């Protein structure tokens, strides 16, 4: 078994899922691959997934963090994890990504700079995390500057994954039914948790192509 796992989230996949898998295999051959299906109604392209790639038809309805949590809980014996949407296509290898000598607490992600309230829904963000073990999020000033984790996609070590996925545990504990707004909010909170835990932040935006899938879910 390999030491690294790539988890790809998808819903109603297109040929880009297959391209994504092939590019991960090309540039990151040390990674096993698991695809998490987010309750697709059109599963045609799953027939083209290579036989050495596992597809989990788990009817995930909790967007990226839900997919990552499902895969991490089921496949928790790896040391390095890559979590990416099917619309993030690797176009080259990240130059300084050394999975054999990975520096723990390093977070490779897709950076953007904004305030925590940029994009709206700040009050909802506050209410989600108020009274939880991540209540520091609800106590921040709306003008707090952040380095977000766009697409809620990232690469990091096992222990750090466990820390980041505490964001999803809050939704579970509060029985919050998620919608697209919560997916947007996770791009902000991922960056906040990374800063809180003094992660070494590395921007990998230049090494992936983002395909606009025109999804509204």
C-alpha cells in the first residue's frame, strides 16, 4: 500500500473526472486515488474510471468537507492526503512537494486574500461556530484579513487533516443541513484554522487548472 492518498470529490462527473485521475497518476504516482460521489444522478462517466481507483457511492450531501471526512474516516492509514475537486486538474507537479520527507503542519492550498466577511453571510458563519470548540471563529472582527483555502482543497499530513476536519464536526454536532453557502464559508474557515494552528502555508494555484463546471450545487 502507498503512503499517500488523493481524494477527488465529484457530482454528475464529466470527462474531466477521468482527465483529473490521469493527471494525478502522471504527476503524483505515489498517491492512491479514491473518488467520492456526492449523490450523482448521472453516473455514466464512472464506467470509465480505471480499475485501480476506488469510487465511493456514499451519497455525500455535505459538499467538499463532507467528502473529505467520509474518505478520511474510512481510509485513515495514510500519512499524506490530497483533497481536490474533480474540476481541479493538475498541470504539473508541485516543485517542492516531497512526500517522502514531508514537513508536518505544512498546508498546500489555493490561496486568496480577503476579509472574513467578504462575500457575505458573516452572521451565519458566527452562528455556526458560536459555543463550539472552534468558537474563536465566531469571535473575530468581520474585517479580519485571511488567506483563504479556495475550493476547500488542499494537501497536508494526517494529523493536520484531522485538525482541519473539525470544521465539519461542528455541522454534525449541531445537525446543520448544509447548502452551497456553507461550501463557500469553508473556504474561509479552512484558512482560519490553518492560521490558528500555525500551518506553513504554500500556494499551489499555479500547478492546477480550474475548470468551470457551471454547477449550482
